[in-house]
C-alpha cells in the first residue's frame, strides 16, 4: 500500500505541472450544457411528449378498431400494439385523449351498441349480450344498470314508448309491426 501512495505522490507533480495548460487547450461552450435545474423543470412540466395523449391517427385507428371488434375481446396490450405503444403508455395517453380509461371506453361503446339493439330489435337480452361482446345476460344487465342507470328491460319499454308504440323488429331491422299473421 505504501508503494501505491508513493507512486501517486510521485506522479502528482507531473500532472500538476500541466493543469495550467488545460483551459487553453479545451474550449468549453457552457451555453450548450444543460443545467440540472433545466432538466428538473422539463421533467416536472405538464407539457411533455408522453403527456400529450394520442395523436390524431392513433385516435382514429383505436376508434375504428374498437367499433369493428366490439364483439370480441379487446385487450389493452393489443390496442397499444396497434398504435405502437406499450400497454402502460397506451393507457396513460388514452386517458388523456379520451378522458376515461380504455376499459371504460370499451364498456361505454358496448352499452351504446346494446341500447341500439334493445331499442330496434326484439332479440332476447342474452343474444344482445353476446352480440355486444359480453359473457351473458347477467353481465349485460349489471353493466347496463351501472352505466345507463336503468335495466335493459326498462330501457326497451321507455324507448318504445317514445317512438309511439310497440314496434317489433328483427335482428336485421325488419319492421314486423305491419306483418299479417296467418
């Protein structure tokens, strides 16, 4: 250990002799050096790249994909991959852009489809539940009541009452109210 200390002290005068030459040999441009306070301000600023939400093309692509695949399972990781983001980045940016998490948005789109089918068809609620990507009628009823504030049956009665009668329609929208029965 004394040999190391001795070698350090022996080299110290050689290095010290050249210290006065360093500032003249290296030109520093301190204007281009980021100060730690600038970096902290940038990171704490609400206007960051990842805090701006999804871009317009990403929003359009997600809306189109959700509407086209509403009947199937929609996973956050798959939606994120669709717009080239990880699941966590996608969720954060989605909430900024849409004002709600992806799961809530998908549920609201499913309930909107269920409302339309309930209003315009006489299909049983179990069929409508499956058509909207839900597991069963109970799942539909629970989510429908939570989101719409009423049961699907009450929704059907009210929506038909507003249309001025009990119009019977098939799954394809065919009006059966004028049909002549044999």
